[in-house]
C-alpha cells in the first residue's frame, strides 16, 4: 500500500458506481440509510491475529481494506456516501502500519465525507433520523450488529426531540448478493488474472511432484506461485491429496508422502484483490496414468466438457450438473462400477456413491459466492457476467462390490467459467486437462530437474 495515496480515485475505480447502483435500488424501494461494516480482526492466539481479510460486501462497495470501518449510504433526494474509518495515529502506525485516516480515505475511495470510526455512535443516530428504513446485514458480524442496533435505539430515543426513527429494516444482502452475482468489467479482469495465476501454480505443481516427496512440498510450490504473482492469500485451504486421500473431499492435512503409481488431486486457487479462483487438477505422481486411472480420468474429463457445453444463456443453473451426472453415470455403468440403466441410477441417486457433490457453485469475492441458485423454486437461468465453477469428479473407495483396480482412485477436474452472450469462457484453461498435455508437462519438468 502506498504511503502517499492519490488525492482522487483511480480512473478505473469501480466502487462508486456500485454504490450508486445500490442507492438507486434503495431509492426505488422508498430510500433510507445503508450501513455496511467490514469484518472485525480476529485473534489467532495470544497477541497475534489471523491475517486480516475485509468483509466481502464492504470490499465490493468500497475497495477499502483497513479494519474498523463502516460505510453509510443515504438514499434520498441528495444521495450521500460516507465512510467511518480509523483515525491517523502516529504511535500505532509505527507498530501496525499506514492508515489512510478519514481525509485521505474519502478522497481516494470516492466518499462525500469520512469520519473517525469512534464517532459512529454519535453520528449514526443523526444520520438515521427521519429516514424511512435501515438497510444492513444482520448476523454477519455480531459486534457490529450491537453497534448498529444501538444507533437505531438511540434514534428511537430521539423521538422526544421531534425526529422519527426508521420503522423498516431491510436485509441488505438480498440486494448486494444479487448485484454481486453478475460481475462488472473490473471484477472480470481480476478473476481472469486470478485464474491465470492459479493455473500457473497447478502447472508448477505438476512439474514438482515426485514419488517420495510430501504433499506439503507441493503445497509450498502452489503458495509460492500465488504470492509471487501478487495474490494476497489462497482463496481457501489448499487440498493436496495423494492416493487414497483424493477420496476425502475436504482433505487439508497435506502431510502424506506420495508414492509411485498414485494420483495426486490438487484443489487450490489464489485470491487476488479479494477475488477467488478455484481449480482442481488430478495427475499421476510418476508422470504416466495407469489403465484404470486413465479410464476414470477420461470419464471425468468428458463430464467436465459436457458441463462446460451446458453453461450458456438459455440454460439454467442445474443444466451443467445434469449434463455431468449423465456422463458420469453412464461411465460408471460401462466400467462395471454400477449396474442398471443410467436413467434409473440418476433417478434414484445411486450414482452419488461415486459422485456425491454438485458440479459447481458461484465464484467471486467468496469462493462459494453470493447469489441465489433458485428463484421462486426454479433453478435460475444463466446470464452473461455470472461466474461459476465446473467441478465434476469421482471418488472410489474400496468395497467388495467394486473392481479392485479402481480402489482409492479420486479424480476431480475443476475449472472456472464466465457466462458470455453465447456460452462460456473458461478462465482456467492455462492448467492442462488433456492426458497428453499433462504427461508432457510432467515430463518436461523432469527433463529440467
Ligand atoms: N475448493 C472448494 C470447492 O471446490 O468448492
Ligand atoms: Mn475447489
Ligand atoms: Mn469449487
């Protein structure tokens, strides 16, 4: 972060436009005051905190990354945009670093005014006076709930002075989640870049994996590529799962020694300026897929392709899941893993024995991003600008009725897609998926080693 912030927002600054869209929506619903706080800092253990990550709703509307901040938007004849943030503090800044302070924050982040966050208790009841509604997100951060509700209570106490308190409270997530579902140009640019960085990390993992190395050594390669490219965090704990660990969906210990002949499933993505990427690749530790590994891999790859083809305007959210499930279930029958007619196995859910999760989720500021999947009880249609994951897989645990050749094989192939006018753009194609490409990349890594 620069110590000399520019006096005005950067030319491509998208945050004020987002706030104006929110204000327009509020105004259309009768107006009021929006209060959106950021996430609190959390202690990890005595005297040290978890790395700080702002609240996604707050970050979406402000771009401001310091803790202890709240934005307040007043929707009325004269819409106003305010920020409360930490005051400058020379002594504290020696220990914990630069703070914008209200004056510089207002200029750089495009607010009409900003005040020290210590003034929230005094100013918020005044801002709420004579306003029809409070728009806020309850239950996300209980500490902030208390402060916001105390301000509401104070505004009510002021009725004796002749002012009215808001008599309606709107859950602001209902609006913000829908806004966030369709990405704007600035978000798409960040998500493309996050996808590129994460794809490069997966390529590096393919080059680095060897029998005898530990899963955490490969995790370290991923983290190095993320961070060296400017990503602030992994978007979620990286899964580096070799052999039977690939059948544990949320495996994160990453402490096993990889063995010859096994597959390595890696589910890892970086977060870039708040935006997540989420890639899974599965490849052989020794660089060559065995016959049964190849069979299952090709099946999951076919499901991944079928799901990609189903992501387009005109189709609904469930279309890629149905496409992937149909391919996988037919494949399970062909490989002798399931017996019966594929339609029946889908109908009864029998395929879930080997494919027990859904084929994707919205992706954005949160890895499992905001936005409803159904509207009025129906899967929602795709529209351009939505971003999602496509992540079919299969997980075969040992069992008497399962051919032994497939035991302990877990495969997932996960990509990130942007819905376009005619279909979808894959944001994560930089990490190879075809068997030939994967084997070639691993071989090239060994030649250079
Ligand atoms: N890595 C989290 C997920 O794939 O949903
Ligand atoms: Mn994932
Ligand atoms: Mn995912």
